[in-house]
């Protein structure tokens, strides 16, 4: 039986790589549809968690897609193309410059035979497919068995070919890795022995979201942050961000996973990367991963104050609560809040930093990426929730945005 909550003790200090986040953000700003995503203050959630303030960074619309994943997919794709196909040591400045560099290096036929490949449980692959579309490259995406049809169709609509692998997300990753060649770039959000550079850039790409939060919060900082996790790349990015900005002990950082795919929690318990075998059948599709990312794990291990395992029913309750606040959150998107709700009872909350004066940050990492399930769970469509958003001003309001 999986324990719901596994508190850990962090080391007093740990080295964190420093990033040129401005260059990454400038690249993201060059992509069509870039806008700072909203940060909402939700009194209803603060009341439920018994804290002073709950802020929700809403990534349900990011660069024209319904999840934060395009931030990592775009930066990792652009840096991989720069490095592998152009032989540049410097980072790409903009998507337009990247296209110009490809054309001037290879002439008019630079696209012939070149393609992007990725494995995904939905959101990352859609981001890679969007990058392929922007660069007019061919694209092949591998998905695990059981991937919702709507998620497959969304990737196909980007112009990519989608192949269903008979197995888990981890099997799809292994299948995608076989495609690597001089003309095929594998853009994976997880890493393994000998394949770390591109997934490092996926993690680095997520930094734009965290620097936006810094701008939006000004001098204030969160006391508790909840990171929903699959392979741990998103959590690693966020944890590095706050570890760089504050004394790591100033902010409680929690990792939330499905109880049936809690590979970070099991790795922490074992003291080494540990596989949680499939099938992984949670509807939190983005979090259905059996193995932590090799490069994310050391950061997650260092900075996580507690691992929380949640069920589908608890993320559904969080989806409904967010919908009441006028925020459209899919199954994986609501999991961070679900984790906090799971440990908000008097006994557990003392380990989690959920005190009555705390500012808590939740990140809604995706919108309704499976619209049928979204409607079944919340009783509303995403559009319906957004329509009522304006009437819910007493519950949710946007906080200061400086950029
Ligand atoms: C919506 C959503 N949230 C969170 C995550 C977790 O990210 P990671 O796999 O880096 O832990 C994912 C991963 O696909 C996701 O799709």
C-alpha cells in the first residue's frame, strides 16, 4: 500500500546551476503567440487549505497550446537544431534567426529528410509537433497504449505522424530513442545515460514560467510550492529556481505524483532511481511515468521536502474546485492542488508549511486536454468555465503583472 505522504529532510546547502534565463525568455518571446500567462489569487482555495493566500499560475494557455510543455519543447528543439544541424556553440536568438541560419547553411532544400521525433503522454509531443510545424519539418511522435484519442488527434492536427507503442510511456521513450540519426533529432523531456543535453534544455526552457512568476509577485515570494511530477523535469526546474533565489529552506517544495506512478517517491525511499513498473493507468496522463529523469532526479532529491501520492478521485476534486474559481485545469494540471488538499489535515500540515500566514503557489500545468473527461468530471465544458470566470471575480483575481 502506497503511503500518501513521505516527508524528507533536505541537505543544508546544494549547488545549483545558474542559467541565462533572459536569453531563454527572449527566444520564447520570438515565438508566435507569446504572452505572460496569468497568476491568479484564489481566496476560495486559501480558505480550503487554511492559508493566507493561494496563487495559481495558469498554464492552460501557453504559446497557443493548452499546457506549459511548449516552453521546454521549443527551447530544447531550437538548441538541439543549433548544436546538431548548424554546429553553433551559441544559443538560438529567435525562431526567425534559426530559420535564416538553416536556410543559409543548407540552401533551399534544408528541410528535405530532416525530422523531429519525440515520445509523449500528450503535452510534450504536442509541443515538439508544433515546433516541427513552425519550422516546416516532418515529425513523428510515439505515445503509450491507452493515450486518449483527443490527445492523439491534437498532435496529428499539428501535422505530425503519431504511433501508438504497445506499452507504457517508458516503452514509448525507448522506441523514440531508436530513431536518432544525423537527420532525425530526438527531442525527449526525459534523460538517460548518454542522452542529457536536450532534456537539460527542456528543463531550462521551463525557466521562463518561473521568471514570469518572479515579475508577477515582485518582492513577495511563495512559502510553499506544489510541483506535480512525471519524470521530474518540471519539478527540477522550479526547485532550482527557488533554490537560486532564496535560502532553499525558506520555501517548502513538494512533489506530487499519481499513487500508481510514484517513481520519485519510491526513488526517495530507496535512496536511488527506482522503476515503478506499469501499467500506469491514471488519467493524470502527463504524470504517468515509471522512471525519474536521470538529470532531474539529483535536483528533485536535494530540494523536495515531501512526496505526495494522489488518486484520480482527488485530482478530480481539485479540478472541480479550480473550475469553481474559473480556472480550467486538466487531470495533471490539478494534481498539485490535489496533493496539498491531501495533506492539509492538522496532523500532516506541520510537515508541509501550510500555516495560516503562508502564501502557497500552485501551477495549473494544463487545461482540458481530454475534453470528454473534463466535462464528465466537472459537469462543464472548458468554455463554460471560462464564460463564468468573469462572474467569479469575488473568488479569483489576477495579481499584479509587471511585464
Ligand atoms: C500537464 C503536465 N503537468 C506536469 C507534468 C510533469 O512534468 P515532468 O514529466 O517533467 O515531471 C507533465 C508532463 O508531461 C504534464 O504534461
